[in-house]
């Protein structure tokens, strides 16, 4: 699913230091919350291991909920309700909510809880004895928090994330810490552009994440010795072409082939179990020609066992893969380039 990279930029050493949380440099943005919001969310692997009986309290698509926070993005509200195991609510101020135990938690409240967990990890890592191995004689000064957001978000949607980070920074560090919201595609481009040797280049980034597909073309120009300028030639985002769309397509594939009458797509616990198994199967297909999708007591006491081949997967998702190629072609045309010498592939999907 979606993943969040954690890192601290050390201005003295002029480098970023990734943090390892539970032996991983990224943490899956799978979150388990409790009704009322009185306790901190559980993030990462611990959240993923929640049983199907508690699946209502497990959230792993809060980006889709951010999309749904804008009335104009109404299709995403419908997708959240149909494709995910959690329940949407109306919430206050027209901000969609996440229903847990009969109570509504606004998506802004959920985001704030997630940010609290992530920022606390950063702050603890920078303490003497933390994973960043800060010298006790050196006082750590936090200059800014930079948070990356999908470039397609509206100002209202961006503010949900920025406000959460600002609140945590204020509580943990006091005033004076600036929060920057940066487009994800721009951050990818900057990192690639700064790879040595620094020289003029034209390149493309293709980001297929859990919640959207973004394709961008950039040109790095040299203005004078040691001075460069990064220019965005073209950029397009498709929020309906994503890792989540691929997962749901394969869930529909399983639904057609189920050996029993009970529907899995109308049962939230079944959706929870099925999505976990499909994600594992898709990982297996990266190194094998076939994978088994197996879930005990998936719905109505029935067990599910299906064999998914790589050929079946490619056939079932052919139109999604075609849309990726179409978006790449569109960006090339808009940037007035027939081809680019370098392509950066990123994304959690």
C-alpha cells in the first residue's frame, strides 16, 4: 500500500539521514484507530495485523479520504464506501469522517494522529542516544518540517495535512518551526537532478502510488558554472489509475471465481481479508509466474483458494496498464519531446 519515508536533513553534513522504524526505512501508511480518538493511532505492521473482526478500526486509505474532502471529488467518496472495509460518514464542516465503533472521526483528526506518531519518531531519533546518533554536546535545532503532498491536491486538501503538521510542531517544539508543503513530483525531480555528476539533463518521473499516477518531465539547465535551474516541462496526474485500482480490479476477479454464493465485495471483513491476500499475491508475482490467493472463513464460513497467474493478472489489468502508457505519451507530447534519456520510477504500488 501507501508508504511514508522518514528522514532528517542534517544541514551541517549536507545530507539526509533515513530513519529505520522496525528495521524498515519506510512505514506502511496503514493505521489502526480507536473510537473517540483518545489513544494514539497504531501505525505500520502492528496495524496491519489487526484481525478481521477489528477491521473497521483499521484505515489504510486516508489519501482517498483527503481526495473525498472536496465536494467536486464526489466519486472518491463513493469509491471509499464501495472499495474499502471502513465506513464513511459525513462529519462536520463537510469534511468526510471515518466511522469507528459507531462514532465519527473526521479525516483531519485521523491525519493529525498519524502525523503525531511520525513526527514523534523523528524527534525521538534526534535526541541524544537516538538512531541518528546525535552528539550530546550538540543541541538540535529544528529549522523546518517539509511534508510532501500529491501535486493534484486543492488548497483545502493540502491544508488538512499542513495544519496537522503545524499542530504537532507547535506542541512538540514550540513556535518558530516553519512547515513547507512540497509537491511529491518536484521532490523526486530535485533528488534525481542532484545526483552526481551535476550536468544538464532531461528526464521523466513516473510515480505509480497507492492513490494516484503522476508523470512529469523535467529539464535541468546550467545557467553558469555551479548554478543550475530545474524546469518542469509538463506534468499530469490521474487519481483513478493507482495501486488501489489494481487491487480492487483483482478483488473483482476473485469475486467472479468464488466457489460459493456469498458475495465478498459486500462484506467489510471480507474486503479486509481479501485485500491483504491480494497484496501478498501481487508481491509474489514480481518473482514468480503464479501465486495463490488463500483466505480462511473469508465470508459466511467459506474458505477461498484461487491460483492467480501472471498472465491472468496482466490480462485483467490491461486497460490500467494502457492508461499508464497513455499518460506517459501525453506528457511527452506536452513537453515537445519524442523521448527522454532517463526515466525515474517511483511509488509504493
